[in-house]
């Protein structure tokens, strides 16, 4: 297993390798610099945050997480189970996300999901262990592996923002679906996670007019 992406030096080395394969990545770096590291704390709290962020704006997710962390402090599996669905609903969580977070908390508390062990598993094994939990699908697993574990070759092919960025940067005729995304990213292995960072940063700059250093 290739070592994790942990520093901006790792990003720089991967971006250089990607630029040799795809000149348009070199153009992105020349225009806006290196993409952000995009690392986040792992464990239960980190995975719970990703579940909360699914399909809503980051602003809304941040507000919900703030309320949830104030109500359940520290945010642990046992604490969330003890708090119950009413507390989660009061924080702004939907019924589906309450079910997902409860299933995650119960699996971790019962020892059915060992989040510490995921760091020692390969990408496929870690993804399978996560997706075995109700409410966790490939996107959630990919984002956890990429941002919390720093895996260098994770490629969230189903991410709509990533698909849109690929369409823009690669000048495709239409937004690629997950199967097309997997095919077009094959030449970028083993650094697809950094390719995703480059494309996400471009998407944020174009979509939200965010300065390069903030994307």
C-alpha cells in the first residue's frame, strides 16, 4: 500500500507526476498553484461529519455539526446512542441521516466496525468495511479514505462536482458518468486522489469564484 498523502510536499510530488501524464494538470498548477491538502481528522467523529455533509451545502453542514457537537460532547458512538434520535433531529439532521449515524455508532460501539483498523487495510477492504454499514455508500467511503486516511489513489467517480470539473478541464462534450470517470482516470494512477484535489480546486474557483489559495 502506497504511503498516505500527509503533507504539501506529497501533493507537490504527485502533481508533478500527474502533470507529466496530463498537461492540463500542469496548466492548472501553473495558473493557480497546488491544490489544498484536504485532510481531516478520522475516526468516528470524522466519518460522522462526512455523513452529515452528504448532499447539502458545506455551510448548512457546518451549522448542523456545530449544534450536534454542542449537544453530544464529545461526539462518540456511545454518546450519540445515548442522546437518541430526538437530539439529532433537533440539531437539524434528516431522518435518513439519523438512521445512518445511529447505524454507524452502533456498529462501532459493538466492535463490528474497527475504524482504527481501516488505516491498515487496503483501499478495497476499507471501502467494503465502510459500505457494509447502513447508509454508507461508495461516495462516503471514498471521501473518508481520501480526506481522513490520506489514501493517494482513491477516486470518487460518483462525485458530481468532480465529474463537472473533469468535463470542464478535459473539455468533454458532456459530464462523464461514474464508469467514464473510472476509465479516464486510469492513466493517473497511483495519484488519482491528487487529481481529484486538482479538479475540485478548479471547480471551486470557477463555481464560487474562490481565490486559488482558498480553493
